[in-house]
């Protein structure tokens, strides 16, 4: 990432809100967080962070995907993140949530 980019490394800034979804009877906000890669400063790499609206339980341990968005510009990365529909976001959230206790 270069100086002009909008970073949001995990734990540093809140991230860019991209969607609000419902999953497991809860409301979740999805945020885009950028990840700096010193080996590829020309690419915008980002992950999604999910925060429960009634958080408290996940506040100390954020729910994040791995880097899943890699684009040539900040705008392209944001467009890609906002292109996910609710079903896709729910699948991504489900893949990073801890298993439900039986």
C-alpha cells in the first residue's frame, strides 16, 4: 500500500462499512479492512470483518475472513466487497464463526 491509500489494518481503524446482514437470529455489520503487503504495494488486499450488532461476546475477538479481495485500486476493492449479496456474506460469516455448541 502506498501513502495515498486508505488503510484499515486489523485492530487499527474501524474499516469501511459495506453491508448489514442477518444470520443466526442476529444482525451483523460487515466491514472492509485493508491489509498492507510490502511485497506487493501496488495491490489493494482486503478482508471482511463481521461485528454483531449486539456485540459484547465478540468485541475482544473480531470475526474476520482471510484476505479475499485483491484488486488494482481502492475503488475496485470497495466495489468488489459491496458486490457480495446477503447469501454470499452469510456464507463467509458462517465459515469464520466458531461452531455452535450442540
